[in-house]
């Protein structure tokens, strides 16, 4: 999907921010969930052209996701996602 967005809408992969009604789509599961809705609606933004308010809200959302992922790593016995304990 992201490659098609790049091709048809001219937004390079590394500059895409794709949202649905629930927020930023970051994982394959997010995209799958969004596309399985009765009437899927996606919003595509070029990160370089996003308004400040949406960019700030997205950064806050990503910080929350990062904190949740770090907590999951700790539950599985790793210190952080970047510095895992040896197996």
C-alpha cells in the first residue's frame, strides 16, 4: 500500500504519514485493521508538508507508542529494544 501511495500520490515512502479515524497507522496490523472497515478512509500526508499541530500530535502519539513498546521489552526480559539482554 505504501509503495502505491508513493507511486500514485507522489509521497515518498520515507515521508509518508498515513492515518485513519483512530490515528497514525504504523504497523501492518494497523493497516490491515483500517482496510477491513466497512468504509475505510485513509488520510495521507507528506511529513515535510504537515501542519505544526498535526505533527506535534503525531510526535506525542509516537512517544506513547515507544513507551509501550519499551514496557513490553521489559516484560520479555529485555532492558530496552535497543539493548536487549543476552539470551
